[in-house]
C-alpha cells in the first residue's frame, strides 16, 4: 500500500496490491489488473477516466515505492474497506486528503517490506459486525495482537539500523579506498610534475634541433598532466559529495525513531471513515428506533381508544334495537369486537408492509448517500410484526369489548333513550372566581365539557403532547446535526489548513516552509507542537485517536476558540480537554487525565463536536513530560477560505 499524487495535481491516491482472498475488490466495470503496468481505479472515478486511458503518479520529496509511475486503466472497482465516496480520510501525499484509490499487481511495488496485513478470525466470521458480541470479541483479538506486536518496533528499528549501518560501513570503506587511491594519484602527479620541471631545465642545454623536439614532448606531457589534474580534482569533488551524503545518511540513521505498529479494525483502518459513518448512522437510527415507536404507539393507541369508545357510544341506540329484537349481548358485542379486529388488523398489515418495504428503504438510502454500499437487503421481521398486531388489537378490540359490555348491562328500553349527560359538578376553575368571572359563556361551556369528560381530556392532552414531542424531537435533531459542521469548523476550529513538518526535515526545508507560509494568500499562521496519541477506552468506544496541541501563548486564537458553556477558557495551569474525551475518560475539571503514561490535570472542558483534543501551553507540557516541545505543525488561516 502506498499514497501517491496524480501527476500535475494535488490529488492523493492510495494504491493497494491486488489481494488474493481477504478484502478483495468488486469489479463494477472492466477487469482487475493482470499484468504489470495495469491498474483498476475507484468506481466513482468513472466520470473522469475511461478504460484504456493511462494515469501517471508522482511521489514528491521521497523515492517512489513503485517500479513504474504510469499505468493503463483496465477497470473500475469498489472496496469493502473504503465505503465513502466523499470522505476517504487523510493521506500522506498530495494535499493530505485522500481523493481516490486503485489496485495494481504486487510485483509493481519496489519494496520487500509489506506495509499492511489483513487478519481474519474464525470466531468473528459469522457474527453481525454491528453486534455487541462481535465488538467484544474483536476488541479481545485487537488487544492480543497489540500485545504480540508490542516489542516489534524495537526489533524492527534494531534491524533497520543494523542493516543500514552495515551498508554505511561498506560505503565508508569504499570511500576510504577511493580517498587512498586519490592520495596516491596526487602523489604520482606531483612526481610527474617534478620530473617535467627537471626535464625542462635539462632541455635548455640541448642543441637546437633536439631542444625543439624536447619542448614539443614537454608541452604534450604538460597537457596530459593538466587533464589528469582536472580529473583528479573532479574525483576529489565527487568524493567530497559522497562523503557528505554518507554523513547525511548516518545522521538520518541515527535519528530514526522506533516504528509504531497499529492494529486497526473496520472503523479505524485508514480510509474507514465511511464504515464508521455508516456504523454511527445505523446506531443513531437504532437509538431513535427504541424511543419513537413507543411514543408513536402511545399516541396511536390513545387515538384508537378514544375513537372506538365514541363509536360504541354512537351505536348505543342501534345496540338497544338489536337487544330489543332478541339478539344476545355476546352477538352485539361481537359486532363491535369484529369491527375493531378488522380495522386493527388491516391497519397493522398496511403499516407493516409500508414499514418493511418503503420506509426502511428510504432510511437506508438516506444513510448510504455518498457511499458505495449497494441496495439494502429486505428482511421481514415476524416477531416485531406480530407484536405490532397484538398491540393494535389491544388498542382497537379491547376498548370496543369493554365499552360495549358495559353499555349492554342496561335494559333495551334504556339503550333506546339518549344517554343522560354526566352529572354536573363544579370544576376547579369555577372555584377560582377571579378567573371564572372573567371568562365568556362559550369558554365556560368548553371548560365544563373538557373537565367533565376526563377520559377524552386525558386522551387529547397525551395525544397532542406525544405528537408535538415527536415533532420537536425531529426538528431538534435536524437543527442540531445541521449546525454541527458550521459550529465546529467556522466558530471553534477557524483555521483552514494544518501543515505538518516531516520529522526528517532539514533546516533548509524548514526555512523554505516558513517562506512559503509568507504567501499573499495566507492571512496568518501559528506554529505549535502537535502529536497523536492512541488510547483504548475499553467497554466504551474502543481505540480512539487523541490530538494533543501545545502552544507558547495563552490560547490558540484566532485559529481555535475554546469555550465552556459559552465562556472562553485559557490554556493555563493544566489541560483543556474536549467534551467527548472527558466523557469517555470519566474526568471533570480538577481530575487527572492519563495519556502516554503521564497524568495531566484537567483545567477546563471545551465544546467540541468532531474528534478528541487536548490543549496545553508550553509550561504545562514541560512540567508533565519533562522536555521542551519543539514546534512541528502550523495552523494556517487563509485570506479567502473556501
């Protein structure tokens, strides 16, 4: 796997070697590469490239890991690891944001070292990837694998340094041999030059014919000597350059740090943002689905209960006629029960079909917008359907049965007469004379009817309350989610770019970067120290990446605004921790947060919606870690942000 840049652009592309069995690519058009110089690109690049076209990649600043830079497109594919078409994550090439991916043959990589290994476990194969059982077992395997790889970094570093040092020693020996040969050459040239001077002096004493011949030979010898001196000087310059290169390689070798081995899962793997978004969206829908159906059922049940009660009351006279004609009470009750049964059953069947085959598809399409996920499979959940049917009978059949049975306790003659009004009594408002006396006649009648028929009143109150609660919940969710991006990236994080220095950057490269940041398009920048820390919140959110930022100032303004409940906070005497991180770590202001084996006092908790952050000033970092942070990252604001 390698990140490269499309030629004449800043678009980063991740190239994978063609897998054999795990995480294979699904071909949507054309075919997978079968020979050197062939490539299959991401499916969402169909509108930009065609099969048969060539595409060229570059690797700026570093030697490319590919044997060839130009490939012929043979097809388009979809990856089971990269689900999103829009947010593919970060890249180590180009503008830092991954724009696409492709697959080539393993033989095209000019490297003997693999950069990624995919592992499959038998006990996870048949489990639902979103289930708690799957996540628990996956976490256990991750921990086991992480423990196995714990000391691999040290071994790998020792191996690299050993092989590198061996190569350098061979180079130094060759350089010493060349320098020795150079000195010998210099000595020989000095001897030749000395002999020429002696011969030149002797030639002056020769007779004229011999003198002219000797001068010609001496001139030719001097020209050859000058040529050899030039070659010797060039060789000396080349050796000096080689010596400088060896010293630079030795410095780079000495500065190598221990490589880190990362154990990822489907959510945290590079490019796995789409899977994480899909998982989070599904989880959110599941959480909402645990609440909304209950409220919806209560509202529907109350409406149905009230409707069936009124229906039986309105059919009171007809029930009296049937009873007077000799029909049994059971037969009359059966009429109402059958009506409720049929209405509830038909409504449930229609609702079940719409929920399974229409609403579920709409929600799935919303979740998978901008992803390569295919059409969702449709399942019929008999357990939920039967539960819904039973609950519909409870709200439609049961009230019809109870009310009809109660009414039929009266004689037929009483049923044929209009139902007497509810016994009058003073309501609460009548006892509050200062309110009652100011109400109009219509309002008084309305108030009496509401309080006199308490059942209808309660049904109305709870029904309206439930409906309004659902309405406000939906609008609230829409408003909250819709404003997150603006709040996070325009009001909290106000910078447009993060520019990170390479750990191996030379002083000249750092100076060039500073000069580049003086460009007219850049409004302001601030140099900070930044590093990523991985922490496993077992049983909560699993492995999370935390970004630590350290500044020399009291705050990060105007690049980052830190607020707690609307009040700005300063980065002094402790760390400012983002909200979600504080929740996962279970810390509050004044507590200690453990990171990298160090405990940091939490001075404040800041509002944040995307990612986990810890903000420190220089003094706090030095106090905690015992070292001075060296700036390695620039926060950049543009004059015309896009």
